[in-house]
C-alpha cells in the first residue's frame, strides 16, 4: 500500500471547444460553484476546433475566484519555454496564485510539425522537456541575480531577464507514461498527471509506474512524496449500480477514490465528460465522502 499523504484535490477536464466556447467557460464556473478544486483544459494548438488553451485559461481566471487552473497538459513543442514561463507567471499573477503548469513532451507529431514545430523522437522529447522545465524555473527565479543562460540541444536562452515572479510557487505536473518520462517525473516534477485510459493495464499499472517515479526521485535526492500523483478519468458516469471505475452511485465513487488514495497514492482526481450534472455531483457528493473516508483511515 502506498499513500503519499497529500491533501485531496478534485477537478474537471473541460473540452476547449471553439463552437462551444460559452459552454466551456460555464463548465469551469460550474466546477468552482460545485466545490471542485481544479479546472483543466487540454492543449492542442494544431486542433482548429479548439480554442487556444492559454487564452481560455486567462478568460476563465477572470470568471472564477477560488479554483486552481491548468493546461492538461501543455504541448511543449509549440510553446517555447521562455515564452511559456512568462505566460504561466502572468496567469498566476492575474489569478491570484491559482495557476499550475501541466506539461508534456508532445504527441500528435503530424499536427505539431504542420504548425511549425520540430518533430522529435521519444528520447529527444524527454530531454527537450528536461531542458524546458529548467529554463522555465530559472526564469521564475527572481532571487538569483543576472540573466538566464541556457545552451542546450533543444533550447537556447542567452541572457533572458528573469521574471515576472509568479504569485506562488507554481507546481510543474508532467504527463508521462513510459520509463524515461516516468524517471524524469521523479527527478524534477512536482506532480504526475496521466490519464487512466492510457495506462497499459489501468489501475494494475500503478504500482510499477509509481515505483519508477519513486526510484528516480530517491536517486535525485528527493522524497517520493515530493511528487503529487494526479489522474484524469475521461469516463465518469453516475448510475444506480456500480458497473466499473467511477461508473456507479456516488458512494461507490467515493469508496473507489479512497482506495486509489490509500493503496496507490493518488491524491487528485480530474474527470472529463463535459456534463454539468456529473460535475456538480462530483463536487457536492463524492468529494466530501471521499475526503471523510480517507481522513478516517489516515487517522487510525
């Protein structure tokens, strides 16, 4: 059993549809009103049916007051790290310290290349992401004197001025699945943000994937608990009888979530589906029950 002891977060994964722009914003507002902690949007700049995620996040930041915000996850190959650092810090300042940086090495390379991005192999993507995270954090670090200098294989920054300083210490959450990316997550990330549907064996994949992150964290001189474990659930549905993971009555959801916290170390649960009724019940019914179950077990 693995419980990293993090506080629980509950969030939504909203489709940034251009045709349904008003609905996307209202789902974010609904998420906050329902008591959720986090609103996220996928980031696919090559998808013409989608709004630009960072523009949408800025708009949603102005329409909300409490909920945390993130791309889920940022497409690094089309968002240069020096510019991304400024965008993230700006969003954090404007939102009053509510932005977190979900980021990935890139996928859908045909679309990325069509938009002018560089096609990378899986191994190159890992190292490019490592460089990018370093550059972003350097630009956020306004306590260090002098400009940022980075001459890497994939990114070069030559004397870029630091700042603006974010309103809070922004978490970097990495979307990762394969061994090298999981190792990178353990070495440098503040959180792991995959999707359950992409895990090779679903929940059964978690022990091995957590172990890779934990081993890498320890090798880097970190504690495994330095890395929050988040999870996206693209299928989430309420039904009278329990039919599967997050598919059943609210109390079954809560029990499943408590099990994932206590046995597999997950601490943030993000649901997709764009259904306002599901979002409302997730925040109003499931989240309080799950928190109570986890608190009871942790208190034993």
